């Protein structure tokens, strides 16, 4: 009803109705107690008003039962809010394993989006209906916030780290995308659209500006993230040290998701943030058994390129000797 009156944005994701139910609950509890307390204030001020100048307040005794009641009942209500909200938060923070991966880079004042398959867009995100989509966000400059009211999701894009959020769209259509964090002069213009399509339309869209065949060259804008990352891996010489048998750098195939031991004996989980840090600040966490010889790539790679490299490293899978590193080595060997 509120949606039809224009008081609420459309409900277009699997979270939307859940978020709205929690919101309605909070609103009703708040309204109920506001009215109740206002009624007591007014009622008591009439009932216990001072009737004459000589009237004195009698000595009052506390009521233990009353005090326990007004402590326990609100505590119970607050706990319901807490567990309800927390369980939704946990769901929102854990994308399903089969979620489609999309990278989002915010900058003043636009959203740059890369699909794994290679399509790129600005201020528009095309997604299929009925499929979970995981967004990995970062920023090139200041904090932005990726806000899609119809999906009831909002996630900050923070420079220097990755954040994630996911959604599953339930209705084809076009939905507003806003930046919800004040980020400078044209913050209010940092807007876009999420285009939710039928899966078949989405497939057609994905291949519409078909990526040039791999043979046509590395520069093609439409190449997949993995291919773009692989080209960067070669061009920047990563392959020289990160190859089987190298004593200079650890093998990268299958490393994502594992834990590595560092020089000081501590361990770190190899995730996107660790890969990013290792590319930009290689000396920060050097893997045990290797010398801190890797140069930094700060200033040489932009955020989108780092995401491409990470996509490539993730694609190397769990078989160290397989395709990835090995055949790249073949191409660029000395
Ligand atoms: Cu970006 Cu506000």
C-alpha cells in the first residue's frame, strides 16, 4: 500500500519485503509507545494536578513489581529487534556461493562497473532477474555509498579496501541507484540505474557488444576480466617471479582462500584484500621463505586493473601446474 502511495520505493529484491517487515515492526512499536506515554502524561497531569495551594505531595513508595515489569518488557522487545536485525544483517553479508560477481569502482562522480565476462558500464548495472549478484566495491578517491532503495541495500565503497554486498532482483525493470555518502560538489549527480532483465535478455545484452575474440588482441575493451588480468600479469612482469619453481615469489595458483604463513610466523588468509595489499604494499606481509624483493605497483595500476589481476589470480584454481601460470610462462620466458 505504501508503495502504491509513493511513500516507499518498489520492492524489487528478495530482501525488500523482509527489510520492510522489520521497519514496519519498529515503526509500530515506536508508535504504540509514543501514544501510550503521551496518554499517560496527559492523563496523569489531569488526574494528579495540584488542586489547591495547601496541597502537599504525599510520601511515595516504590513498586518492585512495576519496576521489574517496565525493565523486562522493553528488554524483551529490544532483544526481538536485535536478533531480527542481526540475522538479516548476517544474511546480507554472506553472498551465496553461486552468486554472479560484479566489480564496482566509485569515483568522483561516477560508478564504474565491470562484469566478469568483460562488459563494462558507467552509472548503469544490468543484472538478470532471479539470480544472486555479489558486488565487490571500492573507491578511487573518497568514500561513496552504493544505494539501491528498491533492493533495500546500501554499502559504502571505501578507498583502500574492498567491501561486498549482494542482492537478488525479483522484478524486471529499471531502479534508481544513488550515492548515499556526501562525496563532493557533484555528489547529488552521482546517480544511475539498475536494469533488471529476464535471463535470456541479459544473456543477449552480455554478448551484444561481443568481446573481440582473444586472438584479436589484448587491448579489446570487451575482453573478460580474467583475460584482462592475465594480460596485466604478463605486461607487468608478475610472471617472472610468480612461476613454478621460482625462488623469488610464491606460486599464485590455488592460493586464494588458503592461509599463508608470514615471515614473523603469523598467518593470513589470502582474500581479495590481501592480494590488493600485496600488489600495492608488497613489503607489508611477506610470505615466509621469500625475500621482500617485490616492487610496489602503487600508481601503476588503477583500481579496475587491480580487480582484473585479482580475477585472474582467482581463476588460476587449485592446480599449481595447470594452464594459468605455466603457459603464461611459456609466452614471456626469457
Ligand atoms: Cu559519491 Cu556521494
